[in-house]
C-alpha cells in the first residue's frame, strides 16, 4: 500500500534521487549502502538497488497481532 501523503512521497523521491546521483561512484567503488524504510515505495526500485555491490535494505513491519509480533521479536 503506497502512502497517500504527498510529503512522504516527495521525501522518498528526494532521498532516492540523492542516492542515485551517487550511483556511478558507488557502483564502481567498494561502498556499502544501508537503507531503512517504512515505505513500500522502496519495492518499486529494487531492480536499481540490486545493482549496488554491497547493499542492505531494512524494512519495518508493524502488527497488532501478538503471535506475529512474537515471531519477529525472537
């Protein structure tokens, strides 16, 4: 589900564009990249992100279901 808040979308785009503007250097050098996101928008850019040599993508999973919550906490 994509966020409907235009500010969130705009901030995500600005952040991703900043990363992609550095991509020529990052693709050829040994940099590691870590992205932490609560937004599902990051899924749209997986093909681009996979091109980086060393990348970690963290996502936030929220739930009110205690059984599911326990699985992820352990």
